[in-house]
């Protein structure tokens, strides 16, 4: 991709230098047209167009003057040029999590299961959180003592294991001891089902879905 630099491009070197090497943060190092230069966790500057996402999962939502509007860890943040936002640990609170829908109205979100990273599709039609077997193995989920059953899929009957997950985290929202199923076959995405969502207040704001912990 070729970037045409213009006089509208503004750079703040102070935003590129981390205040604290151990801080988990997002800084806005530059803004021009419909792009922004973000520095995530003190890493290399990344130029994003509106709608794009960094490998760390930070999405650029909009540009408003000298302010970049981003989604980070499921939260909406507005960060001005030269400023940074520090991502809080989930234990610090239960602030709302905002999910941006795609063109078909589906909601995807990066999350964690038992402290391992995973990408979810929000699925209110799934009774429990559902994970493919290879992801379960990667996340260290023990199936040796799990209850075994079967489920009907497009490819026929498949084995399924009923398990309890130590924790499921989406942004700042954390639930412990969450019921889940592990499918014999792999899934392109884990399903964030009702064993998690039923404990959330879900509100639509235009194309966005807002999750708020109820209990």
C-alpha cells in the first residue's frame, strides 16, 4: 500500500515513546484523512484506515478532527493526537463492552477462555459457550472427566463434551465457572452462547451491541 503524505498529516513523537515500558496502552501518533497511526503496547507504529484492526485487536472506528475513536478490549475510547489510553485489567471493573456489527449484523469479539485468547461469534441461538476440539486442546481444557453426549450438525451426529470453564472474559467483563460444550469437530470461531450472554444485559445502539454485566 502506498501512502501519500500531505500537509494534513500530523505527528506527535511524544506519543510514540512509552511512558512506562510495562504499560498496556494505545497511543495516537498521527492522524490524516481517514487514517490514524496507532502505537499499541509500545510496539511499532501502525497506519490504519477506518474499520481496520491491529493484530492486537484494536479497531479504528472513526476520525473526528484530531481525535481517533477506537474499540479496545470491547470498550469505546476517544483518543486525541498525542494522547494514550491505558487498557485496564478486567478485574478493575465491569464497564460496558461495545461490539460493532458487520454488514450482515453479526458480532465478533476477541476474548479469553481460561486466560487463553480466542475469537468469538456472539450467538444467542447457542445454549452454551461452544468451542471446537483443537481450541479446547490449545486452551488446556480437560475432557477426560467431562460428560459425553452427541449433537446433530450439518455433517451428521458429532460427539460433544460438557465442561465448566474456569473463566470467560470479553473486554472488561469476566464470568467464572461458565458452562460450555466442546465439539468433536473444529469450529471456525468459538460461539459466545447463552451460558455467558444470559448473565448480561444486551442493548442495541444502531449497529452496535452493548453488553453490561447483570450479576
